C-alpha cells in the first residue's frame, strides 16, 4: 500500500468492506468447497435467496466470486482462491491476539 494514491486506498478500503460482513464470509467458506447456485447457498446459510443474491452481487462487483448462468440458474464460484490466504492470515492474527488476552487474564487469576 506504500505510496498509493487516495483513489487506490479507497478501492482497497472498499474491498475490505466487502469482506467485513459475516454472511459474506460464510458464503465464501461454503464456496471454498466448490461452486453453488443461489438456492443452495441460501439453504446452507439459512438466509433467503434474495438476501444471498444481494451479497453475491456485491462480492461479484469486488471480484471475490464469479457468476455463470446455466439455464435458469446462476452458479457462483471463487474468483481468486488467494482470498483464503488473506482470510487465514487474519484468522491467525485474531487467534494470536485472543491467546495473549487469555494469558493476561490468567495472570490476574493467580493473584491472592
């Protein structure tokens, strides 16, 4: 991100905003195992097809997923598998932070 112009930083922020929603992360996790149509995703997520479609449209716009029409159904798949590397990095960082917090809390439990 070094020396990026403001417009590029805004694009980066928008990309991260697309990931900053639990439903979209859940959809990405489901698509990790292979492509699905909206109905399948809705059933697996426990949301309405309309809600899932709205999230998929945003994720398609940001290049997270790709859409392919087949007959009357639209199938979605991961557009760039490196998204999981990013998510795994973030999850690892959060896990380390939680470990440190637990260790700090544990230190107080040993006080008289």
